[in-house]
């Protein structure tokens, strides 16, 4: 996961460090068409925190003010018509009485799947401790694929939810991807999102085992899921 078709060649003399994707830092409004309401064994490589996964542009974040319950957020903005309407639209049909006074949002990743045209989806089992034992999945070199996932939001609004993925090969970082998903209100049905389609690298030096880390974090850098895993790229599936 996280390869781009424009940066998939790996040199025969050395492993080429691939360029980091441009950050997609714009927060999706509630009308975002991508989101719908339908719905290694333990550490082959010791992975240190990367500065690439930190938010460098704090000024671009949406500031909802101090954390407070949904009821309080609506109450304090009752005199600001535009902000009040935006929050009401974001909240939709949320039952505020059922939500209660919980301050912290809860995001649960329900499913992860890799989609590739002409093949059955690869359904990925989400590990409880965030560490996958053994090889998590295998991809064919030069294939087109995309990652699809579903998640639930409970308790409160989650601001600036984003997906990050970092990939290493033989200890060298070869890819880093980040995508801003948006700001979401709690609701009973899961949100669904499909990442842009990408292409795996190809060639003899691209084949082999990779180590990766996937994270789902918000604007406050609160991590809702971190998965450390290995996967293979082979000549054939």
C-alpha cells in the first residue's frame, strides 16, 4: 500500500528512495463525494516515528475550539448563524440525547480491503494489538490496486481524520503516503472510503518483502489505529 505509478522504478545499483506524495491537507466538507453514509511477525524492523507523519501546517487545521460535548458546541455557536448551520449540517440526524456529554470522539476501523481489477478483493484481518504475524498480503508487480476501508465515528465530532502509510525495504524508506479524509460527526452507519488507485513497482529489484506501518490519526495527533506489518511483491499473485 502507498505506491505511486510515477515513482515505482527501483534502481539496480541501490534501492531508490521514492518521493513522498504531496500532502492532501484540505479538510473535506460534509458534501465530500468520497465519503458515503452506506453503511511480520513482531517487528522485522524497528520503526521509529517519522517527522513525515506529523502535521507541519498547523495553521491549515480547522479549529473547533476547546473540546466540548456536541450539545455545548451547538449552544455556544447559536449566535453565529453560518457556523451553527455548518455544524447542524455536519451533525445531520445525530441524536444528541443518545450521544450524551462525552467529549472525546471514538473512531473504529471496521474493515480493510485491497481491490484490484479482475481479482477478488483481499480482505485484511485487523489485528487487535496492531501487529500482524507473518506476511499480511501479497501483490503482483506492476498491478493496479486501491485500498478500501470502512469506519465508525462515535461520541463526538472527529476533526481532520487522516490516513498515513510508510513503507520500508531492507531498512530503507521507499514510500510515504498521506491522505486527509475529513471531519466527521458520529452516526450509527459506517463511513466508507476508497483510496486513489496506485501501481506496485515492478522489476527484479522491486520484488521481495516490505515492512510497513499504517495509521489513522486526527488533528490532535490522536491515533485510532496503528498497524505494523510485512507484505510481498512477487512476479505473480
